[in-house]
């Protein structure tokens, strides 16, 4: 089913629907889940292709190992669970079994960042991107809406590379017109042009940054907004162009400011075109427990907060 611009939907639901659609024509696709298929939405694939769905139980290390084993039998394996478990609990298996053997396995992790909400710090993956960035050969995608999620899942299903896809729990508005949307896996998109400063973001903070840019415009500041849906490999070319154009870079992410999108942008610029970067995200701390929107507000990741931070930084 086509998504309409502005339509609000859960990206994990789009993930499950896309998997089920692919599974009907692709006998090579198998899915492993760690007893969270109703939350990760892989249950939709289970209904469509029950003989190619495997529940490893609450055993994330075994889920990664099982997916790797299936990939050695010419299968394209997707493995899903919450981001905190996929990257933290199963890190050894991800590094030494999946990545070291360059298995054709796609980790699609849901409930990433603070928006897992009331489940609290033990379930909030704030360092998952940092962990996956450090794994050799691992590619990382963080889509911002349903259209982009669908494109990412279809793309990674066609590659043989180890991949990490990060999805939130939150329902998000559809930003792209599906009929006009063109996906380049490694090319970031300028969602709003501007000349005074650049905001680089991805995932669920993208809509917040677009809102912040509108607020900044009302204050006479013309901000450029870039959607960096692929963190690794990073589209360094667009980052360098943005630094040369505006000389002020702000990164915004639902992740620790250590090791995530902001760090990747800083690494790129420090080696190619040093420029001032201000990282907006979760500082070096465990986050609080609470309703999703209240947490976004508390950690200053809502549009009005991002706007205020940028205005204060510009004083």
C-alpha cells in the first residue's frame, strides 16, 4: 500500500509489511526474532511466510547466531529485537560471528533511543549506533519516515553486506511523496535549503528539525536541513559542502552525542574541512523514564527546543 505524505505511521509496521511483501516473492528471505515479533512487527512476515520465520526466544545471542547460520545456506537473514538487546546483549555475536564472517544478515532494531518511553534506561538504546559504527564492515541506516524505511529495507535485502537498521517506537508523519521519492543508499538529502547554518539529522528528529527550521526562519535565520539516513558510510561530500556554505553545523539525534551521527560528522570535518559543530542529543548520562513526548521535551529534542538551542548558540 502506498503511503501518503503527512500520513502518520509506525516505521516498524512499515518494516513488517515490507518484509512480508518481499517474502512472498523471495524464497531466500528468512526472519529471526527474539520473542518480540508483536513489537518489532516481524509477526507480519510470520503470517505471510510461517515456514521461514524463527523465534529464538529471549536469547538475542542465539538469534544472531541462528541468522548467521541461515545466511551460510544462501539465505538473506533479517534479525529483529529491541535495539538495546540487538547491539548490547549480542555484541560479541554481532562482532565475531556476523561481521567477522561477513554474513548476509540484516539487524533491524526497533524501539531505539529515548522514545521507548516508560521502559526506562535499561531499555533505551542510546549507544547502539556508536557500537555498530565501531564494528568493521557494518553499514548503518536510520530512516526518517515510512517511505524511506520501505526503501532501506528493500535495498538492504538486495545486498550481501552486514547491515544495521535503526527504527524508533514512535509513530511518525510521512515526509516524502512515495511516487516522486528516489532513494540513493549513500546520498544524504537536503530537505530544506538555507544559507545561515546547517542542521544534520536523521530518524525521528528529522521532523523536529524541519519544525525548528521554520521557527528559525521566523527569527530571520535561514537554516539548511539535511537528512543523513546513512551514518556509515557517511556522505562526507554533502557535509563538507554544508560546512563551506554555512560554516555552522548542528547535529541532532535521538542518541548519545558520543559516537553517533554528531561524532561521525565531526570526524569527517576534522579530517577534511574543520568547522564548528554543535552536537544536540543525549549527553553522557542514562536517560529518565517517562512518556515519549515528555522525554523528547526534557532532553530538548522537540522543534521549539532545537530552535532555542541554536538561537542561544548564535548569541
